[in-house]
């Protein structure tokens, strides 16, 4: 493949050919790590939010990424 397929592309391939692969049951133990490019201004805003809320930057960034993914 020229590029890594998206989950929508994989779903489409499986819908076209049910023998092309196997759907697995959801597994909450699976962790996915992703890289999200972020400019300095956004990072500073997220750090300020973390400081204001008394939370770790990691937790605030995780929430922001989940919110963005849900809106997509």
C-alpha cells in the first residue's frame, strides 16, 4: 500500500469483502499512541489550563485530543 489505511478505509474493505479480515472484540487493554503536532502557543494554553485546574499537562492534552477526535 502507498499509505497506511485509515480505520474508515479498513471498515470499507471489510464491508466489501467479509473474508478479507476478522473483526476483533473491543479490548480496553489496548493502548494507542499517537503524535499530534502542536505549536508553542497551543502548548502554553494547555499548560495554563493544567495549572489552573491542578491537573497534569498529560491529562489536559489527553482530554483535548479526545474532544478533537470526537468532533471530527
